C-alpha cells in the first residue's frame, strides 16, 4: 500500500521494503528525516539512527508525535507509516516549489509579465535551455506522473509528454472518458498473428512492427478526420453564395 508514495519519493528500495521488518522501517525513517522531512537538527537525529529495540520504537513514537501525526504507531501502525510517507511527499513538494519559485508560469493574475528579448513577441517560443537542470528535472517529474518512459534527450521526453496530454487530458478526451464511464474495462488489442505487411524474420520484431504500423494508421486516420473538418469548414464559407438578382451578379 506504500509503493506509490515510495516511488514518488524515489526511495532506493521502494519495491523491496517491508515496513514490518524493524531494520527496513528504521532505514526508511532515517532516510525520510535526512532527505525529505528534516524536522530535527542533525545531532538530534541520533536516537532514530543509533537506537535499537524498544528504545528505537520509543524514539519513533516520539518522532511521530513531534510531527503531530494523528495516528498511534502502536495501535494503527499502517496508518502511521502511510501518514509519514504522505507528510514526506508534502515536504518534497514544498522544497520543489521553493527551488522553482524563480520560474514565472503566468498562472497568477498578479504575476509580472514575461520580458521578451528584442524582436520577440508573446507568440514566439520562450527561450528555455533544454540542458538546464531545472528543465530536465521538470520534464522527468512530468514523465513520472504521466507514466512516460524517460529518454536520454529531455526534449524527446517532453514531446512524448505533450502527445499524452493532448490525447488523454484534452477537453474532448476528458468528455469522452466521462461519457464512457470510469468503470468500463480497458479494451486490449492482440497484435500477435496480425499481418504487418512485411516480413522481418523475427516474431518479436514483427509484433513491434505491427504495433507501430497500427499506431501510424491511427495517426493517419486522425489526420484524415482533421482534413475532412477543414474541407467542411471551407465549404460552409464558399458553398452558399448570396445572389443579388437585380445586378445579375453572384456575391455581395
């Protein structure tokens, strides 16, 4: 039940930790305090780091009390650990917000207007260094939230994130998802056994090639739909001319 928060915190043993094991729990609490929460001074963290047995349990209970945890680790251990992880996520969020406070996203009505370089305008692309740490970290965070695989080139990752947002989080996509209902089972399409139109000599590669070809066909269908919409729009403007019979001319 803790895996998602542990992965969000990028804990090194997120998939193997067992909080019921005292050594695993101790290592997790020390890591959270050292890396994320930091409510104690370094010298005051010694009981959490060095105590053992019942002494450590007492130190852990006091630690939760100092953080104003609403759960008792003796009577509701799972809830206490889950709350601690949630508190650490909140601390991490606050740290990230402070580190990126110099970035002006323009979401606030009181935010100062962005300064554009000479010759540029609001319609121009913003000058962002794709190699900067802030840019790379922000793209990785977006990719992790949207479950997009990171690419060594952050601009490629950002392009994948953009496609996911356009396909899954656009207003039309949200309306479609609401109309279908949240309890509808996900439809799966089996690509094995389908003809991809060419032979690569390897079953695994043929499945990958088939999947890529199907995705390409879907993109072509989307493009064709957009072209059809453009044609309809153009016809609506040109197919209904106004006629002035007194002038014996077409048009206005």
